[in-house]
């Protein structure tokens, strides 16, 4: 398991946009399926989106479909989460996590379960408020 580093969070008004970044040093991220989770205060971590090794397969939580886009640039060793039409309920700490994958496919049963990932970083805070 690899520990990834998140950045790009901040304070944004409802309806606004943010683009989160996720990277790692010392490892090649194209070996990993990467997922984003968020955790609101007092709540458990919730799955947001996942992307396969090449980026050819993605999977989203219903609550973010049509608003969020996960994509990656393996040449830069980065994974992104573009978030549009943000809502106050999107507020929370956003984490990216990686899992070595031998197939270029997102297994939803594994991706949505926080227990599938062993190493978690500090996350990046996203606050949606007017």
C-alpha cells in the first residue's frame, strides 16, 4: 500500500469549483487504482470516486455523479478530483488512497470500502459555505 499526499482544498461558495490533486514520491502511481474518500465532522469516511491504473475505468458515488470528475496524468504521477457545483454537504476532509491493481479496472466492491486501503494521509480540507 502506498501513502499519497492530497492538496488543493479550501473554502468555496456553494456552486463553486475546486480541483484536488493527489501525488506520491518514490513510487510509480500507474501501478495503483486510486480512490477519493471524504469525511465530514462526526461521520464515517464515504467513498467519492475511483480510477483504474490507466484512467480507462472510473466509478463514482451517486451523490457526486455529474458534478465530480476523477482523472489522472500518469506521466506527472498525479491523480485529480475536479469538483463542480459544490454543495454545503460536500464539506469535509478529502483523502486519496491507492491500491496495487493487476487489472486496469475498478472493482466497485473493493473501491468503496475504506478497509481496502491501509495507508491514509492527512487529507485536504474542503469547506463549502457562503
